[in-house]
């Protein structure tokens, strides 16, 4: 009889923590050495010369993404939930602040918890809504990246090759999933007990997800594209603030580059990663490094300040209201 060695969970957890610690240390070290070669003094001078009205406009345009996001979640939530548009605004405000203050995992956990506590959704409904939101957001990112592929001055055959490979990979993955599902479904009694339970659970989850998918195919998906337009508008406003020649193509490329950069696990708020993506695009387009760095810093601020400020304003408002309610109850 062969004795199998099982790795203790404590050891596995320690290895994961060590891996992520090494990853973040390497990331921070790379950002540090890259930042040393940047023209910081000239960039700060360019930031002081930026137009305040256009910077305010950039932050205001980016802030429009919050009510659009709240409306998207309001439309995706089941009609039997105790949901109101105002509650969804509060929820996305808190989730946006958590995503930009903590890690993406903390933002996801806070989103599900708030949907359960504040919107009255069940755990399955909250997980389904958040998962579908991520799918729709992914569709928006793929759309903006696909648009950027056609705008980048690459040879036509190169852009077509990239697009073809992406579509072919997606179709192949979908075909493999469908084939595996049909094979397991038709195998009947040959499947083991755990496979049958897995298929039954998948069928139950799919039935619960179908109404959400149907609702997501209309206005929620349009709202995702509207949020991407807000990101592009923010980049254009920052260009106007920094004196960079206005270019819709450059704004689209910046939005696509930031979306690609955010795929990499990074420190909270994507500090450094966001600026590197914007610098890469402006450097590719021939913008001077000092102006490009100032635009990257100001655009990141236009993304962070509305989300974090609104989220903490919601927290302060709720804390004040709870304190007032408790003081009235004591009286």
C-alpha cells in the first residue's frame, strides 16, 4: 500500500504569502529604479502650469462613471431585492474606494458583502451579479483594446494577426468547454458521483444566472461602454490641461494600455503601474517625457480622487447618521 504525502495547509499558505511578497518586492524595486530616470522636477513644473479648470473637468468626467456603474448594478440586481438606485450609488462608492485603497480581492469581498447587507441580495445573487459585472467590464476592456489595435500604426497584417489569434483562442476555449460539457452530460451512468454532483450544481447555477444574463445584454452593457467613454473623456481633458495636442486616438490608446496594465496584480490604487502605462503611450507618440509624466500623474489623480473621496464621504455620512440615530435613541 502506497502512502501519499499531503502538503500541510500551513506550508501551502506560507508559500503563497512568500510568493506574493517576493512578487510585490520585485514590482516595487522595478518601479523604483524606473522612476529614478524620470524628469521629476520638470514634471512638477509642468503640473503647476496645468489648467485647473480642465483638471476639474477631468475629475468631473471620471466621476460620471460612478452613477453609470450604480445604474448598471441597479439593472442587474433581481427585481425582488430591496434595492434602490440610491443604495446602489452608496455601494459602488464604497466598493470603488475599497478597490483603490486596498487590493482587488478586498474590493471584490466588500462588493459581495455590501450587496448582501445593503441591497438585500442572497449570497448566490450577489456573487452572480458581481461575476456578471466583471464579465461586462471585461467585454468593455476587450472592445477598447480591440479599437486600439486598429488605431496603433502597425502593419495591417500584424493587427489582423493579433485579432485573429485572439478570436481563435476564444472560440477554441468555448468549443472545448461546450464539448466537455456535452460529453459529460451524455456519459450518463459512466460518470462518477462527484461529476454528477458537479453537473447538477452547474445546472442549478446556470438557471439562477440566466435572468441576469438576459438583463445584461441590453442597457447594462451599454452603460459599460459609456463608462469607457468617460475614461477616454478624462484622458482628453488631461491633454487639454497639460497643453498636449488633443488626440482621441491617444486617449483610446491610454485607456486600453491602463486596462492591460491593471491585469497585472499591483499595489493598491495601481500606483506606478497606471503612470507607466500612460508614459508608455505618450512616449510612443513622441510627447516630451516631462509633459508625459505630468499628464500621467494628473490623470491618475483624476481617477483616484473622485472614487476615494466619494467613498469616504459616504462612510462619513453613514457614520454621522448612525451616531445621530443612536444619540436620539439614548435620549
